[in-house]
C-alpha cells in the first residue's frame, strides 16, 4: 500500500478540516499499483427507499419491511447497485477523484446487504498503463462480519491535471410515509375555514 493512498492516522486537525471542505484528485503520475482507499457506510431503510425512488425499482421485497420479512432474504435489503454507487463514490472523489473517466465495471453480488449492515468499501490499484493513463482497480464491499458482499473490477482513466473543488452541499432528503395529505386533512378537519387569496391562479389546482 502506498503511504499516500490513505490519510495518516496522526493527520492534523487542519488537514482533516481541509478534507471536509475540499475534494482533491490524484493525477496519474502520483498513483502506484497497491494504492488503496476505503470508506464505511451503514445501510438505513431510507437508503433503500430513496434508491428505489431514484432507480424506479420499487420491488416490495426490498422496500417493504413486512413483505421482506417473508422473503428468503428475510427483511429489507439493499438493491445490488446501491453498493456499486458506493464504489463509484470512492473512484469519483478520492482515487483518482475529480476528473476521473469511468470506462468499465464488473461486479459480483455475493451476499445481501440488510438494513443495519455496515459496509467497508475499498478500491485498490491493480494495474496502470502510462500510455493511456488507464487504471485497473479491484473493488470490494465487506459487511461488519468481514463477509465479502460485492467484489469486482473497475477500469478508469485517471486525470492528468490537478483538480481541487469545494465540497458540494447536498440537499437534505426526507421520505414521507405516503399518507401525509390524509393525516393533514384529519388534523384540520374540525378547524374553521380560512379566507385565502391565490395570486395569478392560472392552473387547474388554483382555480379549483
């Protein structure tokens, strides 16, 4: 493992704060075979539901705890490609980081990831081609028991120029229970009506 692959445990508070504020890449010439980065992520029920919304894959065996309990995999579990996105996140933000061009990915899904499982995600450089700046990286996800749940190989083109960017502020996403309107109407049913005005009511909902 290259010493530059992961932050040293004794890194200063200033360096840690800098890493929280900025995302930095590593150019091809700085990357050696054996370089490795890793991260951890615990799967929540909201992760499963949000991925279902984004992907359109709303299989009840994965998104409904009651249905999932009667399935062979017993309980809510992640879509396989949820784990793949964690691998993609490491490649896009850390090794090599911004400017990386994703060329290909192979994956094997070896075991389910249930809600509450904590994954250790790692990518490690296995080969490099100076003529094309192409890297081949081994990709692995292990659960808290050390079981490999996903493994595979990624092929990317590493950036040639330094990129340092402020970290994006992502929106906070909350998933409702799908029954919010009914509960709201129930809560105000006994209250007196209020006068209201709609400026420029030029759509069917406003006119109604």
